[in-house]
């Protein structure tokens, strides 16, 4: 796309009340807009990143057999009363509102109740199981403090997967599959090295649940990391008994701040029993369905990428999530530079390479600053200077050095 | 996809409290689930249709230069007070809720205020205009009655496009472009012939706005149609003056029930003035931006397609919106039918033809009934009978007749 057509402009300063690095950079670069504390809008560049992250997650969910659905935000209180979660004392981040006839309804902060209710219409016998469904849906949480930019918001897109089984063994097996898929997701979005699968407290149905935590100084969570063994443990389960079970010593653990980027949880029959989701087994017995739930917030992931991968000049997007593959900057004002830049732009588009083309009449310094702030992985520059050598300058956002290459070489590098 | 893996099951009966044909059929066929009156969940088949409709709309919006964004549901009341629309007496379908500190916030029923506020950060001079942005976002409307299935709901996905201009002429020109794009959208989703661009009441900034109305006995709107001239007029603007202006006589108009499937509206400076969205013109003057807004509800469109295109056996999806291109039914239980059906399924997938493969062990009558109910345009049947002739049966959902063809012919027909 031509940058002159993009309606967003970069800014030198973030809003004064915005204290988080991720939102400061994303607002300055024109990726998001702050509607109010803890509520953000996604502008074209931000939506492209969000969709790239969603597509990575979608691919991995489809690979493990997930079927995509889209559930409502508005929630009838009936199911939540049956599971004991309607009360504001149990779920303390409810947003509630009312129908015209004064009936109270809720805004979903999660969808276990709704999913379980739906499945009661589609599951009859053991033959109908197992299966898994997922969605990308806005969740609403009435957070008291919302100062972490897009990492903790009052409204956010969540990918939530739910699985349905006849036995604990079958759930255990699928749970491991999801864990592997999650690891792939964090690798693909560029957070593989800094993200740990950590032991967190379980529930009635399993000793542990697991979180995926990305090490970051701005994280709200504290975890204890065994760097050699790549094991991490949440504070809440850091007991001598657990340490012994995991075969690690407290002395080898390092305390780290971290951001929770995903969690996986064995629900067992916590929801299927009160909501009567059952199946008839092969010997004619009625049994409750065994469930698991698995969450990742694409927006929080985007914020975590910005927190983890940025420098004093701006954002550094990993290849798979970048809003564009290439940022093409035309610096010269002469006819020749215009001609060559337009041609290269057309060539790149012909090869289906997604390119942001800075065709604006601005000073080179402004264009370079914008390019570093926006953070596309590859920058190409066409200027009178590069044209004198019949070359194009290529620079990677992760490297301080640039290089002069021919047009053929550019196309070859970018087609890889 | 293999139908044995699809978690949804068809039903013989819709819920007793569901009075609309669209929701009855969509629930029976497993496309949607009713969360409560006026609130529905999209299950895998339903979400596929919804996404197909969204993608058609997205393509047409991109063609006219729309830039996609994604705005929040939660709304700060400040902007709505400035435009005089915060009061429940002005907007009588508000859902409101509260932050922990008792601050009242709203759930967006539309996004003029939010869009206008954002643009004030990105528009400075005439050079920054014109442009247009759109989104697909959940809207919330506290409807008193919600008995039209997915056509009038309390929560629904809306495509809303907003355009920003320096002059009325520029707005007028873009408004015509949107009108053409809308006509293409209704054609592509299979409603071209029954959808009219109708004259509706305007506002301060134009004599008329326009709605797109699809003729349907279940429509909530009444319009007056000049069938020869393909002109339609809403009741509210049916005056002698307007008739004279359009050059039509009242006697030639036929009254029809219709469903509003889209609307386009010239906002002028209705929002830019109170929310101070202005630009500096070439001669240094500060001027308010001229705006337009344009809506289509993909869910309502889906409901309208079902209302318009169905028979007593079920839904009849047009090609571009169908959840799958082909429904492949294996009827025989012998090894040969299993082998041939599996091979054909693999061949179709290799050609990237989206196929639902009914591989379940059910009686032929059940499979035929499900196939008619679900409504995929092309049905292929492999049975012991067709195999005896070394053929495959092909039948179009719109035709009562079937035909026996070779495997090569099937591939040829479907690759078109």
C-alpha cells in the first residue's frame, strides 16, 4: 500500500496518561487508538498485526482438529447461576447490563458456560466424542486498574479453545497436543526463546494447570526459572513437595518477572455436571463429559511482542506478524527515483510481496524515523545516491548496517 | 471436511419459541445456536457462511479504497454527550454498564462518534483528505422485540464504512461509488434481483438517503416499487412532490414488504462539528470535515438469504456464500463405495474444492434430508447403484433432477 493513502500519521509523543511502553509505541506509530483507559481501537497497521497473529493461532488450532465458532457477548444469567459464577463476589470483573424489561444480562468474560450449554444439543453418545471447538471473540473484564496498554484491557480479543472427552486419559492426550501447538504459536510470533511453559495451580481435576509465561521486566507475574532444565514454576505452587516432584532445587531457581501469554486447564466435569452435558456410554450409562479449556489473547501477545522486541527507535516486528513484509522508501525527488521506486513497488506486488511504499514528499530523516518506529523487518531505500550506483539499499530492522544490492538481488532475497 | 468430525447435528424440530423461518432453518441445520431471544451463536457451518459474506463485502470495500480498522465496543460517554446522543431518549436502544468506579459507559450501537474522534488525531490539512475506513464489529442494540431470527438481534456484526471529505461534491462522488459497490455485494450474495435501492428520508445535509431493500413477505419495512423503472420509495418520503421529482405516478407503484439490508447516508458535518474534526484548507481556513456513513449487516444478510432462498426441504445457498462448494454423500456400505468415495474426497481436496463429505453410517433417507436442509449447491452421491454403472450422481440444490456422470466429468464441472 502507498503510505500517502494510509490515513494514520505517526506522532512524536504518546498521550501523557499512557504509561506502558507497548501502548506508547503502538499509539505513536499509529497502530492503535486509546478510546479510554483499558480500551483500545485497532487502526489499519494494528489490525494487520492482530490478524496475522490470529491466523497463526487459527492454523495451529485447525492442525489439532479445532472447529471454529463465534459465540455471543451477551449472556443469559441462567447458566452462570447453575455453575455458581453469576455473583460479583465469585467473578469480580463482571460487566452487567439490562434488557428493556429489566432482566439482568452479562457481558462474557469467558465462555465455558455458553460452550457447555451448546454442546448439550449436539452430544448424545460416546460416538459424538471427542472433539474441540475454538473462537476468537471479544471478552469483557471490568478491571480496576488498566495500566498495561493492550496487555490488560477491559475489552479484548481472546482465542479460547474447549475440548470434550469421554475419559481423563483422552483429555490428558489432547492437553499435550494443545501444549505442543501453543509452543509452536509462541515460536512463530517471535517469542519462542523467552516463553516458558510454567507449572501453575491445578484444581479438583488435576494437580497442575500450565501457563505460558514470557520473561519481561514489565510482567505482572513472578515466576521461578530453572534455566538449564527450561522448567518454570509459579509462586503459588513453589512448595518443597513440588520441587521434589520436579527434581529441582530451590537454589537453582532464578526469580523473573513475566507476562502470562497463554494458559491450558483441565476442567474435568466442573461445567458439564451443573449444565448437564452428558453422553450415553457403550454400556448404556449416562456420564458427564470431561472438558479442557485453553486460552491465548492475541492482543496481549501483540503487546508482549512490542514490550520484548523494540529499541529506542521503535518496534521490531518478527517476520510472521509484521504488518508488511517490506518498507520501501523513496528518498530522491527526481524523475528517475520516482520511476525506479514505482517500478519496484509494482514488481513486489506482482510477486505478492506485501509492501508499504513511502511515496510521501518528506525529508529523509522523517522517513527513516517513521520506518524505525513502525518496525517492518526489511527496509529498502531508493535515493539519488543509490541510483548513481544503479543499486537499492537494503537494511534489516534488527541490524545497524545496510547494504547496496541490485534490483535482481532484492527480488531474490524477498522471494525466499 | 468429514461430516463425521463435524460436532453439530441436524434437528427435526426448531425450538418452540423460535418463530422466524431463518432462525428455524439455521438452528435445525446446525448453523446457529440461540443463546437467548435476539442473541445467537455462530456454529462452524454458520460461521463459514458469515465469513464468506464478510469476505465479499471486504473485497468490495477494498476496491473503493476502504481501510479496515476494528474499534471498541465500550464507549466513553464524553463524545456522545457532545453529539447529543448519550440520552436514552435520543438513542432508545442503548445498553449501558458501569466501571468499578461507577463511571457509566455504553456499548456501541454505531461508531460515528468513535470514528470522528480518532480522525481528529490524523487529519490536519486538506492533503490528508479524502479517505474512507470500515470495520466489521459487533453492535449492541437493546431491542424491545427480537422475533426475526438473525435479522434483528440485540448483538450483531455490522460492516460500517465512514468517508471523510473536504467538499460536498467529493462526498457525492464517493457516495455513488459506495452505492455501486453495494449493488455488487447484493448481486454476489444472490439477492441482486430482489434488492432495490430505495429513496428514504435524508437529513440536514441531503434530501434523500438511500436504503437497500430486499423484497420479502417477512420484511418489517413497507416500500413502494415501480417495477418497470426499478425505482422504490419508502413510505416516509412518498409525497406528491417526491413522485413528481422522480417522474413516477402513484398508480404505477406496488406496495411490497421488504427487509432493509443496507443503507447509505450523507452525514455532512453532523459529527465533525461537535467533535471538532477539522482541516486547514489551502487558503489557511479551518473547516469541518464532510462525512458519509454506510452500513451492511452480514448476519442480517445471511438471514435474508435464508428467508428468500429456501424451500420446504431446507436452505438453498448461493454459490459464493455456501459453507462448502460440494456435498459428497457416500451411501453404499461396501468396500468399493468406501474406496471410491475416499478417493474422490481426496481428489477434490487436492484441487482445493471445499467439500463436506458425509462419511457417516446412516440410512440414505437421513443423508438426503440432511443434505437438502444444509443446502450446499452441488450434491454428489456414490452408491452401489451408481458404482454399478461406474458413475457418480450429481444434483444441484436448485433442481429436482439428478444426472449420472463420470469421475472425470465431476472434476471438470467442479473446476469451472
